């Protein structure tokens, strides 16, 4: 059975189990959540002593996994066998022999991380028919604000659009890091609170005034003084503000601004949908579009590509990251 994350998690909570689970894909966060739900939800603490087995792919072969899976539970309805880092099992597809005729009293969880399982091989085909096959895809960076808002609301909080963008821009689409930082905030805030830029600054250490999001705003407004103040702050904190990361984020910003210029319908709803942004920020793009023509944005995108190469040592003399950043921002603004 191939299904989505929420469906699988709902079944686990309802104690609807399958004999074999194959969790694979590039995003480990969802694989870990589902695995933890099975590890902590199927057996009581007393039952785990005899009936929970955790194996690691680098240490076992398929034969060892099958031997463990074929054992019967002791004083429990199920035994749980979890294979972590299953992508390191060299003979992994040999598990198809067991998956064809699994024990109903065993719950075998195969955690195959960081890549998709080859769908041409037999194990995935058999698990899709007789168990649960789940492919965990990475969330695109432009979808992160929406994901963050959903996670925050599920915990009984809200988050301001600017605070949301600060987290998304600073941490990117590393779901594990984002989740950990949000959990730190939940501990210190009463349920129902709104997570603001000030709270982010105080608890996560992202400056509410000197971050890539504010730099984008300064560039959009063509506010030279503010932009220079921000890049001066970046220069004093180079590890927190690497040029390569900033170029990627600026490329995303100006690509959206380029798309804005090409939209036939520039109503708030259509712009927000087309650009994948919170409607709160539509006015910022409307203002920026008056400061940058289509042709100027094309020139900026070329500059970003050029300076990305320079930051990696191609076509660059002896300029360091700070000098390259100052040059880039000057050329964008002038």
C-alpha cells in the first residue's frame, strides 16, 4: 500500500498495523516521525524489553533482519523490528523473500533514508501490495513558510508572516532544524501565543533587523543606507551569513520579482498564488516592481550567477566574501 504521511500516522495512532513498512526518500524528517510513532506506540514499556529490536544497516545483512523478523513475540501481540539506515544494507532487496510471506505478529520497519528505493526492484513492489510503502520527498524552500505556519498552528500557536520568513530564510528546508528551533519556542511560550520577530531574535538568535529577509526588503525599496548597514552586519558575522547562501536566496527573490512582471493578473490573490508567498508580502513585490524593470532584473540575475561563480573562486582575483558582497549589492542598486 502506497499512501501519504498523514494517512500512515493516523493508522498507527488507531493501532492499525501492517507487517512490513518501507519508508524511503530524500527527506529523513518524515521517516523519523513515522518510525518513532511505531517504536513508541505499538508496545508498552514493559513489552519493549523482549519485543523491540533495533538494527542498523551498516551492521547487518538481509539474512539477519529476516531471522529477527521471524521470531514470535513474548507476552505481547506484536514484536517490532526496526532497521535504521537501511540504505547501508548491501543485500537489502533480499528482504523481498520475507515480505512476500511476513509474520502478522511482526511489524518490520525498513528506514531507507536520503534517496528513493529503486522501484524496479522486487522489495518495493511487494511492500506496496502487502505492507506500507512511503516515499518522503523534500519540501521546496518556497513552500517552507506554509509548512512552518501549519506546524505552528498544529501546536496551538500562530506566527507572524515576517517571523515565519525569518525562520524559512535562515534555516532553509532543513525540517529537522526548523522543528527543533520551534520546539524551543513552544517551551517558553504559553499556548495561543503569537511567535513574533522579537521572539525569534531573543530565542533563536536571528537578528530581526539584520537578516537576508530585511536585505531583500532594502533592495526592493532601493534603500541604499539600510542595505549597506545590513551587509556591514553580515561582514561582522561571516559564518552566519555565507555569501553562497545569500546569493541563492536573492536569486529566489529576484526570480519571483521577474515572474511578477510577467503576470497578466496582478490582483493580490493571483500574485500570492503565482509567487507562492503570503498575501501579506504582495505589496512589497508591487513596490519593488516599480523600482526594477524587467530588463534590470534580468541583469541582476546574471550578476547573481556571476558572483556565485566568483564566490567559488572562478574569475575572482583576491576579493574575499565581504568584498564580493559589497560589490554585488552596489551593482544591484545602481
